[in-house]
């Protein structure tokens, strides 16, 4: 959408996940983050959505590490079966 004189803009978006990229003339694109718009999401600023907690934020660190270990074991198992 086109910004107003103060640089403000608004847009309506469908539910889903969006990758937000900052484009400034003369600079390379910069990934600002990923936002998720849910059916029950309230209207808000882009900063509101960029700062919102996700399911990953609520997952305990120990569980996150366990999931990484499981994925690593699965990757090694797949590599072992291919070399046999």
C-alpha cells in the first residue's frame, strides 16, 4: 500500500504466515522477521506482529534441545542406511 504524508500505511491481509523484508534504496534487503496472522488476530501494527509470541517461543528450551537431538539421530540413521 502507499504510505501517507507521515509514512503510515495500512493493509488487509489474509490469514497465514508472512516473511517481512525491509527494502531501503541503496542497501541490500534485510529480513525483519516472520509474522503469523491468525483468524482471531486483532488489528495491530507490523511491530506488534513482529514482536508477538509464537508456539516456538512458548516451547521450553529442554524440549527444543530434545527435538534437535531426535532430528540429528534420524539424520545419522538415514545416512547409515544409505551407506550400507
